[in-house]
C-alpha cells in the first residue's frame, strides 16, 4: 500500500524560498483547534497534543481503509485583538491562535468526528480533544517566504514580506499563517525553518 506524503504531493504549499513569492491555493481541509495564550504555556501544549491525537486517529482509520498518509507538519494562524497592535506589542498571554494540520482530500468531517470521539474515550484526561474540529480554509492568493532562524527573529522576515506586498500593490487579506518545518525540541534555533504566509489581494480590488 502506497502512503500519501502531502509534503511531496503539494511542494508549493510546504516549501518557500528565502525571499517573498506570490502563490495561490485552492480550498484546503484541516483538523483545527482554537485557543489563546503563551505558546510556551500548558494550554498551547495540551491543544497541540489534542490536535495530533485526532490527526493520528484519522490516519489510523484511513490506513485500515488502505488510504494511509503521513501526518504533515503543524501549522498555526496568529492574531491579537484590535487592528492597531501587532503580536509583539501585547503580552504573549493575549495571543490568539488556531493550530492546524492539513488533511488529505479523502478525509471527511464524519471521519474526523469518529476519530475525535475515539480519542476522547481513550484520553479522558485530555478534555480539550473535544475542541478539535474539521475546517476548510480558502486562502487563495498569498505571499509567503521561508524564515530561517529562531521565532524571535521573525520580524526581520515579516518586514521583507511587508515591503514586497507594498511594492506589488497588494494588501493583507487574512491571518498571519506559519508552517513549522522544524521541531524546536530537536533543532538548533539558528537552523529552524518556518514558512511565513499571508493571504493578500490587489489594492485596486479593495478600492473598487
């Protein structure tokens, strides 16, 4: 049985150059969980565990149906309350996030619900599993770039993205989106790789 590797099947989605580029994506389905707080805190850790628990549960069901796949990298969307403040201008405890793991096209909402119910029965102490859901996002036109280094230096990469968006006469249209290609528990921070992505639109469309 051949195992689907989403990172190989969708290279544009899981790779990016070290300079800003314009890409476009069709609607994509994920298992997701929404929360608020410091990414180094227990709430975030429990949410991540819950999300992976359900994702691997889905994988198990699919493997039995001879549609096995590799569970892909963790992703996150980030925002703060209010339009005038950036994430770096507020305490980390006030950060909002939605964690995502992409699912193959053959995964359905019903299958995710089945995996979530089974995970809740198996890990009763991890009650946040109940908050894991299935969602389809359509980010469409995006600007993305590979950030190499620790998360703390992301503003340098985001500044390049902002300059590029301005030059290309585009405007932001959605949430800050990150794809974590490296495991921070195992990787030297200086070598970590993270794709930074923003949905965008042409300025004339906004003004029109």
